[in-house]
C-alpha cells in the first residue's frame, strides 16, 4: 500500500492567505497527497486564562494562548480559495476541526476524512460529534497512554465508525520533539494492539524519523511544513522547509519500494550474480579412476556453477570413474 503523506500546514500561514497558497504549491511540488490546515473558533476551544505552552513562548512572550490563536484563525472566505488552489495543483485539501462549529463548516467541503488532533483524544463529546458525520477518521495519539487510545477507539466504534474507517497516528506532542522521546516502536505496539491502519505524525526537526516510521509499518505520515523555519509562529521550528519535504517524500517512496513483499528469495537483479559470488566444489589434486573422494581432497572456490558446497556430503565417499585434474570443478557424471 502506498504511504499517504499529509503535509501539515497547520497555522504556519501566519494569518496570510498568500503564504497559505504557497504552502499548498510547495506540498504539491514535493509530491504529497494532502495538505492540511487547522480550523477552529478560539472562543470555543480555549479560555481567556489559558497560558501558552513553553514552546509557544519562544517566539512571543505574551503568555496568552487565546490572543495567539485568534490571530491564526482561518477566515471562512479563504476556504474556496484554498480548495481551488489545491485542485489546480493536484493535491487534496484537509483541515482539522477543533470544535463543533468548525466541523460543521468543514462538512461543506466534502473532505475524504476527519482528523482528530492529539489534544482531543480524551474529548469524548468531540469524538462522538465527528463520528456522527460518518466519514473515516484519523486519530493522533500524542500525550496518551494505551488505555486512553482504547477508550477513543471504542468511542468511535460505538458511534458507527468501523475498523476500516479508523487510522491511528503515533505522535509525541512536543515541538520540536527530542529524538529520545520519539518512541517509534510504539507504532508496532499500536499495530499489534488494535489491528488497525497505523501511521505517524512527526514533530522532530528533521526528516529521518518519518522515513524510519514507514520501514516500521506506518502507512500514513503527517509532517509539519513551513516556507521558513525562522518565521515567527508556534510551529515553524518543528516544521521542515520545501527542499527537506522533497527529500523526505522521495526517501519514503524509495523505502516503500525497498520493503518488497516480504518473501525471502533471490531478487531478479541479484540472480545474475549468483555464480560469481557463490562457490562450487573443486579438487586440490589430480584424481584417477577408482580413487575415493575425501573431504581433504576438496576446495570450495568460485565460480558457483558446479556442485554446491551444500552438497558436500553427497560427494564424500564417491568413486572417481573418469580422471579429474587438479583445480577442476567436480561433476557428478564423473563420480559413482
């Protein structure tokens, strides 16, 4: 299965429509499948007293989360423009809805699925509301333990979202995420525990971790993108720039090809090398008719187009019925 690659533009548009459009073009140019924004009404998701996370303070010392988010809301008139730009650039539009009003707005745009962010995994009313829309759901699992993931999955299933419509994303909700906190092996845990499609939402500052995630079985990759990591905003530092995005996607496509079908057998490309690399049984000394072959008479030498060393026990003890010269490959037609 082809890995689905979602470029998370998120709030990296910084409230500027042209920046949002350029993010769409960059994601498309790199070969991503989707570009995703964030849709929210600040007064419905955060109180006026909510403080910023530590990483959000790094670009602005104003300790008010509400003010920050208000400046990053996407105006409703943007959506037709963003969707039209996606259509022109052959990439699909997505946005994460953080509240009921936002979900209802996004329902107008016929997205392929809904994304539930990590912060909402314990927000059962939100999960139920999204599930009632009847579309597939991608659920990020940052900040959560396995029991909380189970509760969220059960909630979705109890509201008519079946296994085929649920994708879990392993995630660590730190921006950027330290390598020691990535815990990529949790991908395998989620696969084994839930028997669902599992992916990975990455917040590291580089590209190697998403590539490794694909090798571990991730079938969806979500990665924050920015036009400039030095831009002012909460997520730019944990995002990658267009040139990095191209490298990441190219590497993921290479890994997909390299994973193969899992059957252990010689590949088509290596079969031509088999005789040059393997060995066959040769003689150390001349042998005459009637001589008995002993193991001490034998050398294992390239090329490997004679009797395989794996058949040595079939050779030892055989009688020579035709003279064989020193250095010759053995042939069963000369033995009895």
